[in-house]
């Protein structure tokens, strides 16, 4: 199925740690404008910023990603369990960098509130136009990796798309958020097939668009995503980096496609400004998947909170992704 299965562990390790480091790198720059960052660009793992955090502190992006990983390890795909873990993070500071929740999106917070009031997990996310933030996109990578391990997907199909959409619905139910997660996962699927980075990423975009083209429930938002077919040709002035889910997807893919290594990709993402932590987390997940954990600068890794602990978690997650795999592959065949 996917020709680069022998690299699957490296994909998992690189994607998870690449996202974590990107998130931590972006925290100090959150809410800063592009103009401000052009004057004084972020070039290293620093502290401070609007949240006044220590260097290497990651945010809600990583916390919710870790909650998803923990849930998949214990339960596979279980939306109720994922929401329970999100609530534990928000209320009890589980899966935080330094035992503190200092950043949470409005749509995510309200979804968790509804879950705590006994709303079913798949009905917690809002449908309104003004709730199309990037809170489900920033945590979808573990789901994509799990689906690769379980089914060996190289493209979206109804089975995997339903899981991706439901995962988004828990906090972000608008079809725009669902489709953004789907396109992202389509790119991940193609990237795990190996080959050339540009062809893999663009192939994932085109394949994802093809899947959604004839899905009537996505017809209202489909035209917004068509521009992704040329995102590799955009200039920086065309790239927006707000918390709007489509902007985050566009910016992350643009950073991946216009750079040549992990460091360049995440620094480019951070210095776009505004929602710097999430843009860099999403871009960092893709760059980490492709270039591998070894390409993350060691001084950044050493400064990142709980880096070694998360690296060990990635190995546990790897085994969980291949447990009862429908591909017939087992973890012992591919452990490095």
C-alpha cells in the first residue's frame, strides 16, 4: 500500500516532535504583526511574548495533540474519550508544558463546556461561520498517522474521511473545518508514500480536492479551497496567518512547499505573524514528518519542555497505530 512503510516510525516521531517544537518556537510571537517580526524576526527558541512564557513552552496546540495521542493509545478512535481528555487538560492542566493552561480557543472552550454538560461528543462543536478557527486542524495529525498505520491509506476514502470529520466535529463542526482537516490528512497520506516532497504535498492537495469535489455537503465551501492547487506559487503577500482555519492550512502548506528543511520551514511560519504558534505547529508537523526528528535543531529540542518524554510517547503511539492493523503489518517489523 504505502511504499515507505519501513519509515513509518520516523514519520510518527518527526511529525509529533516537529509540531511540538514549532508550537514552542511560535508561542513568543503570537499576536505580533508581520511587520513587527520583519523588524525583529524570531530566529531561535526564546521566551517572553504576550504569554510571558519560558523558552520552549508549548501551548494548547501540543496539549490537545498529546490528549489525542493518549486517547488513541488507550482507546483507538473514541470521540468521547478524546473530549474527556480535552476537558481534563482544560480543568486540571493535564498534558501541559509547565502545569498551566495559558491559551485556549473560544470554540474549543465552548465545546468542552458543552461536553461537561453531557452533550454527546459529536454534537459539541459549533456550526456557526464565526467558529471556523484552527482548533481541530492543529490536533488532527495523530489521527492521520493512525489511519495510515491502520489502513495504509494513500488517499482519502469514505471510511477515513468520516473519522477525520468526526474528530473535527468534537470542537469544530463547520464543514470548512472538516474539509481543512481532510485536505491536511490527504497531504499526510501522500507524503507517507515518499518520493519528491513537492509532488507528494501537491498530490495530496489535488487528491483531497478531487475527493471533496462531488460531496454535496461541502459544496458551499469547496470553492474556497480550490486556490490550494496553486499555493506553491503564491507570494508571501498572498499568505494570511490568522487563526481562521483556511488561512492556517494555506500558510502551513506554503511554508512547507517554499522551503528546503525543517528549520527554514518553521521559522518562516513563525515570522508570518499573528497565530504564530499554530501556523508553526501545523507546518512543523508536516516538515517534521518529511525531514525527520534528526533535522530538528538540537538546541531547540533541548529547550523544549518535556521533549524526551514526548519522544518516548511517540514510540508508544507507533505501536498503538499498528496494533490490529488492517494492513497486516506489525510494529516489530519496522521498529528502528
